[in-house]
């Protein structure tokens, strides 16, 4: 192709394994990070997650259990798959630019099938006859155009197209297979990861527990989101069982989320999301600088707040117009909680619908959690689970990372003291109604 997306050559570096960041635990403050040992360890993690699902089911109605996909398989596969997805999406944007649609929002880009087939033939990727059957079917190309969701469906596991397709390498100008061949062992590792995910999703469905797939580093995230999306398509037919996580410190958060919501609308399944600000900022920035690709993180905390509220507002509007969306506001930020409550009231979303819920870490921000619960909002405490030597360092890092933590603890103490005095003076200290 004659034109290329700015930074296209750099972006591929993001999805290459890098020895200096092989152990992803370094520099990660506010998230538990799994290190791949072997397949047996992945099976142990799956058993732990199954116990967590059972515990959540036994302790509350409509409970949640959070999992990380890097605990369930070799992260190398997630890196490779992420690179494939990013190449594929970039190829779509290059085609759109060729058709004069550069600068449009992702979902507004529509490729004309005729022109697309000509371009594929000119590039030597496929003759018109070969590509003809790609754009036939229930939804694909019926309108004579292909948008990003149609395009993404071409690379899904049901069509074996990815094995055939070649895309231009922007650095060499040569055509190369989109999907590098996995060895037999890598292929088995991938299948085992998918089987473990399937086992967890089935147990969660049986137990009435929602399964939150945590977000991880940006270079794994395209694959994690795509695999989670495939689980949502299968398990979220009647209600939102599988929740994806969007990190709002990422520049692409809004685009990624809106594309996924649109897919859920078209296919009629229930969309579930957890919104977080993000947990890997320092490591992400260091890796981008060392390897030489664009920093994927928003430049300031204010920009991240804007992104969080923009994504949240979009989901709340979706809940208002289509009651099939669900969101967990996973935040310790009081302004974000107030923003959510105000918008819910304006949009007529009642707490009893349980379409919007809140989450905070156990032992943190009780002055937010308890008033929300008392006011009838579904609110959850995130309970880290695991061996003491793994969980305690994680919790202490969370306290360090939350610089305003001590201020909030002092405020919480003041509020408790005020309530204590109020009850004492009102003579209702032991009243069960207060």
C-alpha cells in the first residue's frame, strides 16, 4: 500500500516478546501479576478460580469472580494473537484511507466491497474470485460495504481465513502470512487456555456468578479482549455472565469499548463491562520507551478521568436505550461515584435494576462503599485471594499507590466519630434500626 498509518512500523514492536520484560511483575504496583511456569501451574490456577466462583456463589446473590487470562496459559500466545489482531485492524484502516475515509471514527468507516476486492487483487493477496466468498453471508457485504465489525468477523475462529491471508509488511514492502504458524506444542497450549476459560465460564453460569476478565498489559490486551468477547457471545445470551474490563488510562479505551458495544447490539447479547482507570502505567511507559513504540497511556491523570467519564456516560446511555448493557464502576474516586449517581438519576436508571454496580477493594474507601449499599445500590468489595505471602505485598502496594489513602482513612475515622456521637446524643446507640 502506498499510504501507511502514522506509527504503523512502531506499533508492531509493542507485541514482540522482550527479554527485559519477560517477568511482568517488575514495576507493577497495583495488580497481581502471574508468571508462567508450566501447564500444570495453569491447571492449579484454574482450580483456584473455580473455588473462588463457588465461594462467591455461596456468599452472595449475583456475585462476581475476577480472573486473569495470563494465569490460564502461556502469555506468548496472547502476544502473538494480539499482534495478529492489531495488524488486521491496521490493514482495515489503511484500506479505509485508500478509499478517502481517513480521520473518521472507527465505526463510521465503511469499505466498498467492489473497491476492496480490487485492492486485494492488486496487492496479490487474493483474486476477485477467491475473495468473492469472503463477502457473502448473512451480514457481510449485503449492503455493498464492510465496516470494522464485518472485517473483524473475517478473522474469527469459525472462518479459517487467517491461515490463508497475507498482509503487506510496511517495513519490507513484502507480503507475509498474517498468522505465523504455531508449533504443535504452541497449538496445544492455546487449546488448553481456551478449554480452561470454557470450564470457568460454564461453572460461573451454573452458579449464577458473573465472571470478570481482568485487563492486563496493553500488549496482551487485544487478544484478551477478543477471547473475552467470544465468551460473551456464547454465555451472555440471556444475561451478562462474562464481563470485559476496559482500562481508561489507555488512549484507545473509548474506541475499543464502543466497537464491542455495537457488536453486542447487532448480535443481541448482553454487554457486561468493568471500568477501571488502569494498573500498569509505570511498566507500560518504561517498556514503550525502551523498545521504541508510542506510549499507549493518556498523558495526564485529567485526560484519564475524562476518558473514564466518557466511557461511563456511553455505557449509561446504552443502558437507558437498550437494557442489555451492564457496568461495574470499579473506582475509589468520589467524583466518579457522584458523576455516576447524577447521570443515573438524569437517565432514569434505578438502582434496583442492578444494571449499574460499584466495586471497591476490601479495606479501602468504606466511606464510599457503605453509604452506596445503604442507599440500595449494588456494591461489591473486591477480595484478593491467595497465599498470604502473595496477597499481603499486593495489598501493601495498593495502599502505597493510593497516595490519598491516609487522608481518606482520617476522613473515614472522622465520619465514624461523628456518627458515634450522633447516636450517643440521640440515645439510639444500640438501636438495630441505625
